[in-house]
C-alpha cells in the first residue's frame, strides 16, 4: 500500500512536471514564432519601411534614409563596411550618392517578411542598382538584403540592414 502511494505521488509529480515544461516551452515558442494572423498590419508596415527606403534612395534623400534607422542602427554595405549610427549612415549614403552611385536607382522585391511577437521583424529580398557608370556596367547583378526592424513607440524602424552583393 505504501508502495502504491509512492507510485501515485511520483506519477503526479511527473505529470505536473511535464505540464509545467510544456506550458513554459509553449510560451517561449509564442515569443519567437511568427504569428501571421495577428501581425498582418505589422507585416504591411514593415514592408512599407522597405518601400520608403528604396523611394528615398531613388529621390537622393540621405536624410530620409537615415530617419528610417534607429539612432544606433547599423548598415552593412555590399563591400562589408559596417556603419554604426544614424548620423554615420546619413554621411555614408550622401557620399555614395555624390560619387559612383550618383544617378542610380534601386529596384527591389521582398521575398519574406517575418514579424515576431517580441516587437522585431525581418525582411528578406532582392535588389538591383540601375544607372551605374562603373567600368561600362549600367545595371548591377541582383543582390540580396536582410533588414531587421524593431518597433519603438508604435513605429517600425530599421535596427540593422545587411546589403549583399550577390543574390544567394
């Protein structure tokens, strides 16, 4: 009889442990799993930030580009340069637009948007630069981009943009 009580007690502890573990894991999964139904509006807003970035480039507006980034935002260029903060991003974009990328325009296509329940989002896609005048090349090969966003004060902003030379 004592043995049966111990078995019952052990079984209860095991069941409670498994329930606790499953609830804990489920809560953590909800924090990282994209929730497409409830984040449809956020997906549109994040996509609009990327559209605004492309539009600002095509209008040669480094100030508008910089404002899309968080103050401590990061831009990784196709050459691997890492620009850290809004002011430096503005300065770098301005320099590029006055130099070899002066009269260029960008086109892009978004392939994937993931909005996570922790107030972050990830946009992956392809881009192409047109109007270059470098070594007889007018249009660049397609490159890829990954843009990470954070939602702050109800507004999606770029925390890190990684621009890669070639599409993967």
